[in-house]
């Protein structure tokens, strides 16, 4: 097995970045990376989990998309759940 390091996405804009990245490549060539957007604002603010996929063994990945089931939850009154 050969492991090669590659930068797939950079996005630090001075206040937000991606953290907690986890990835996999299956023998079929399908790849998946999950990550979470972080806002640095005095108190760390974490957003929902996003993912990028690959069908060519990780040579290229899709743009990040929000995982709808792994996003922020809201209470019945509309407030964000803590």
C-alpha cells in the first residue's frame, strides 16, 4: 500500500475553517471525507457535518455538501439546540 499526502480543500478565511476531517477510500474506488466547519469567534462555534465524495480512488472530490441528518438541531420554539 502506498499512502500519499494531498491537500484536497483549504478554506481558512480568518474566521472560519474546516476541522475534524475523516476519510476513507474503498477498494471499489469510492471515497468519502467528512468534516465540520468551525467559526473562531471567541467561543468556538461548530456547524453541521459536511462531506465530499470521490468515485476515482481519491484523485478528485466533490464540493463539500451538508449532511442533512448531521446538522444543527432546532427546538420547537425555533431556538438552536445546545
